[in-house]
C-alpha cells in the first residue's frame, strides 16, 4: 500500500480543528491512492486557511473573486508526476482548505466538521490526480462516485 507524506499547515485561527484531523486526512489521501491504483509513495501539501487568503488565491488563480471551500494545485499532468529527489515520492501538489467555509458547510449539510474536511481533502486529491467535475456531467458523476466510495470505505458518512 502506498504511503503519503502530508506537509500540513494551519494558517487560520477562526476555526478550531478537530483532534485526529491529520490522521484522518492521511487516511483519506492514502485511500484515494489505493482506490486509484497508485502504488508509489506520494507527498502532498495541505494548508488550512481563512476566507481572506482563499479568496485572494481564488481570484489570482481562477479569476473568481469569491470565497471557496477548497482549491487544488496539481503538479502532475496525464498521470505523470515529478519525483522528489530527496524522498523518491511522487509530488501530487497542494490542497488549500478554508476552515471557516468548511465549518459553515458542515453545519448546512448537518454533519461534522471532520466529515467536511475529509470530503474536501478527498475531492481535492482526485483533482490532483486529474479528475475535474467541471469538464461535464460524466466527469462529475465519475468523480463524485469515487469520492463517495473512498469516504464510505473509511466509514466517514453524513
């Protein structure tokens, strides 16, 4: 089974993050790799941020001047990834999650903040692996089925 190294940082103070968050995010990332048949060890950066920073990033990189829940910055393309020469791990990219937005969504959907953060991480991992629900209904269906399968496998349900 693939192992993943997560470079984790929390750059916000507004939302109290759940205990065991890093452990659960790692499980989500590893399960995505396993489900997708990626046998290589990998690394990903996960940054937890606030509304101000994610809005700035969304404006800069997607030309959308609004707060969003998660942004994905893939480093690979068409299944090809650079290898970190120091660790021999494939470098998947960066995930940026807005904790206050995730907290609002968790409340809106009636589930825990942990579930929302795991959902957003799984969703973003699939983006890092090349899936894009914005490319049409079929891509959206495939991506959403995959994220549901990962979360169900881990017992992280609504």
